C-alpha cells in the first residue's frame, strides 16, 4: 500500500535524479595552491588554482607533471621564485604535464629572478642557472595567457605533443642591460621545441637568444608572434640523429635581433634531416647579422665556413620575407649549403640587399 504522500515523495526523488543527470557535470571545487607546499595536496584535483602573490622558496620547484586528464590550472597574480644556489640548467622552476590540460595564466606573471643569476654567459658560464618552464602536456592541451619575467636561462622547453601555446609573453628585457659591453642575459631562448604537434601563437618574446628554436620534431606551427632582441626564428642547431619535418611560420615579426629567419645544422652531424619548412609573411627590422641564414657549418664556438651534408635540408619555402637589416649587417641573405634541395623563395625584399649564397641556385630570390 502506498500513501499519496509517499508516491509524491518518490516522484520528487525521480525528478531530482533526472535533473542531476541532465545538468552539465559540476566543476569540482578548486584546489588552491597559495604556497609551494600546497602542490602535493592538489595533484589529484582536476581544478587547480595557483593563487599568488607568493614566493617559491629557494631550492624549490613547482612540479605539476602527471596531472589528471582534463585538469584545469588557473594562475592568479604573481608567483616569484627565490634565487636557488644548487639548481643547474637541468632543473626547471615549473613543470606542467598531463593530457587534455588547460593552463590559463589569466595575464598573471611567473617571475624567475633572472637578474640575480645573469652574468652575460648564460649556460656557458657557471652552471647555476635553472631553466624556467618545462612543457610535457599531450592530447589537445592549451597553455595560455602567462607572462614569464626574467628567466635565468631558457624559458619554455617544449616536449610532450599536441599542445597549443597562446598569448604567451616572455619579458627578459631587463637582461638587455650591459655588463662589460655584453647583455647580462644570455641563452634566454623563448621557445625550445623538441616535440610533435605544437602550435605557438599570438605571443611576444623579448630576450637575448632564439625566439623559437626547433631542435627535433614534426608538425610545428608558429603563427602571429612578435620577436625582439634575440637571435631570430630558428630551426636548429640540428645535431646528429635529429629530424625536423613540417614547420609553418606565418605572420610574424622579428626586430632588433641578430637574425630574422634561420636554419642551421651542426658541422659534421649526420643521420638526420630538415624538411618541409615554410616561412610566410615575416617582417624584419634592425637585424644586425643575417636577414635570412641557412647554414650547414654551425658550431657553438663559431661556424667553420665549410658546410657538411650529413643533415640534408629540403623543401624549404620562403615567401613574403620583407624588411630591413642594419647597414652593418653581414648579409641580407646568407646561404651556405652542402646538401640543400627543393628551395622555393619568392617575394623576398630585405634591404639593404647584400647576399652570399653557396650551394643553391644563384637565381634563388634574395640571393
Ligand atoms: C608549404 O607550402 C607549400 C606550397 O605552398 C605547401 O604545398 C606545403 O604543404 C606547405 N608545407 C607546410 C609544412 O606548411
Ligand atoms: C637595433 O638592435 C640592437 C640590438 O641588436 C639594439 O641594441 C639597438 O638599440 C636597435 N636600434 C634601434 C634603432 O632600435
Ligand atoms: C661567401 O661566404 C663564404 C662562406 O662563409 C666565404 O668563404 C666567401 O668568402 C663569401 N663570399 C664573399 C664574396 O664574401
């Protein structure tokens, strides 16, 4: 026997169940990181807020690798890393890893206190400078809206796969200050990429080394970015056994930098290749060495001047590379190839024009 009231109560329960199953899944309450020691408590949460301002103590990293699938990480205000005395270039101040991660910087700042480390020598000096941000995300992850200020050396080291970096700001302008005639900041690469399926877009880099350096990987896009103060938009230096296949650079600008567009393979390196590379619509201004440089003789201590063909470079399309090099620049276009093929250059207008092209057709545009 059911009373009317118990039937009504059953109906309400059924309605409540229907309601709860048809509504969007609720976002779990945020796990808040407001000091470095909170990280371990939040690693099992899929909704993490890094709530500044706070200072990460010396000899401490924020390691957010191994996040749960689909985790959202939101950063608010400024997170500052105290200077460490034991870290080296093998260490990262911040690591992000996991699948389907959304990292939203909301315009907040990660401050690395690089000015306390810089000695004009970067990774070539005393090995006491940590890198900043290791990316190990996969599966359609997104990293956006963070400002990185004063990185001791390299800023983003991108591994992982299938990740977009959007509206990132790298501000290492303080490293332009001279000491003994040299900028204090050195080896402050913006984005180092050894990964597959990476898009970097609508970002700004002001630094003292490569804006982008692709060392290994495939399907890499660099779109609508602004580079200033550094060494240009680079592929390489490519070492033995490394392969780069499929790079698209579109609608970018490079100013006040040593180079504009650059591809370099290491002298004597073998067993790798660079292929399918397109640079389209790249604007240059105040370039001090080379507007376009493709060289197969690179050595860190100084290029040899004699190209080697163990890492062939093929299917390179340059289109719409325009602007200026400084009057004292070495060459507007410099190509030094032993094994280069399938180069297609068009609409190259870099002034003042002064080129030197070896190992490619002398009728190549820009040569
Ligand atoms: C480069 O451009 C060529 C010619 O427009 C196109 O066929 C090719 O798919 C492009 N490759 C990449 C990696 O963007
Ligand atoms: C040109 O770029 C250099 C850095 O390569 C910089 O020191 C100089 O101030 C720049 N000149 C102008 C006019 O911006
Ligand atoms: C062109 O570059 C090559 C390799 O660096 C160099 O040996 C040669 O002297 C240069 N040519 C001119 C005309 O400067």
